[in-house]
C-alpha cells in the first residue's frame, strides 16, 4: 500500500494544472495550491499516508456527513421530512430547485440541505451547544481530542455568506426553519470551518467502512443499515453535480469540500482521505479526484 501511495504522490507532484482554490471564501483563497496529501486507513488498524498528511485544512462540506449522521441519530427517519435524498444535478449553492420543491432541499449535502440539517439538530439549543456537540462527535469518530475550528475561516465565510443567507431565508419563507436564521448560519459556517488533516479525516470515516463499527476503536457508531444508507447518499450526492462523474471515475462513496478535501469510503476495505486545495469547475478537488482514481485502479476497490 505504501508503494501505491508513494507512486500516487509522485504523479501528483508532477501535475501542473492543479485547479483553482476556492476564491469565494477569502480565507481559503490564500491556501497554497501546491499541497497534496493522502491517507488510507484499513480496518485492521494499519494507516498509510503520503504527502503532508498532518497538515490541517478546512473540511468544509465534508462536515455534512458528520452532521447528517448526528441528525439521523437524533431524529431518525424524520430527517427526511426536512431534506430529500436525491441527487440535485445543480451546483452546491444553487437556489433554483428550492422554489420548485416547496423549499425542501433535494439532499443533505448541498448547502441548503446542510443548513436544514443543522436547523434540525439544534433542537432549541444555542449555536455554541450545537457546535460543541458536532465537534465532540467528530473528535469521537477520529479518536482525537485535538480537532478544532478555524475561527478565521468561519468569520471569512460569515462576511461573504450572502448566498447561504439567501438559501436559509428562502427556506424560512416556506416555514422550514425552526431557529433564527442567523443562529443556524453561524452554526453552519463554524461546522464547515472544522480543521482536520488527512490522518484524522481517514480515521473519522472508519465507521462507514465496516457496517457502522469503527474497527480502530471497536465502537459501533451507527447500525449497519444506517452506514449503508449514508454511503449511498455519499455516492449519489457527495460531489453535487459532479457525483455522476466521480462515481464513473472512482466508483466509491465520497464527500468533497471546497477546502480541497475528499473523504472516500471503500466498504469493507478502507477509509481514504485526500487533500489538494485546487478545485475543478464544480468545486471538487481536482488532484484529489485524480489520486482516488489512481488508487482504485491499483487496488480494484471500486464498488462496481
Ligand atoms: O457553504 C459553503 O459554501 C461552504 N462552507 C461549503 C461548500 C462546500 O464545501 C462545497 N464543496 N465542494
């Protein structure tokens, strides 16, 4: 495995077109696009990495997998009255579908859907408490108490968050928000600003590899059925309007973030985290996708 990762790393180093860093969040626009990291965590406890696997980055939309898991734990199937579970076919920050479908976001991974999920898990609590809960859950999943939030990124997003504010207010107009919009948005921006490295992220994804049990800690996080369902959503919706392309090229459930990270799950085989800040035109890590494509070619881990 280490040889495969070294090979991928060397290939990625040679790439000249690395995509564009997210520029609509100023704090993400100043991240050096030359960076690349990959970690593969296996159920038997082995962990392999190449590149800067200990460098922290903003997990952004990857956090939506964790908040969805919390929401399913708290609300069960009632989550699906708040968000759908179909691919959107639209960009992650699109508003168009909301108007046609009664203000109900298509899935929990587009921005509108993730905002609705945060509103659902707040349950009358203050943003600070909800954030504490999200952070505690991520630390528990990764078995790492050091994971925190990059306040600069959160503030950067808050000051440029008009689009997300529009989505939230639009849903509120349909009576779909149970908490004040500014509180929900504040929580959402901070959740997206969680900083992790590839090592931590791969470990946090372990519970999705082995039917809901994190084999590194031996703890069951969710039922086998729930793990399968989260994986199915990641496959169909995890890369927004690029989900079909990702399934075609990589063939694994995956969730991307505009910080350039991708968490991919090879069921029964491995949890994989990749990071390279440059994005393709859809907003998914350009080299991250390419690296996963190479990994799957070498290992045969595609689910298809
Ligand atoms: O709300 C936003 O736009 C960002 N905090 C998250 C978007 C994101 O990561 C989309 N991912 N590819």
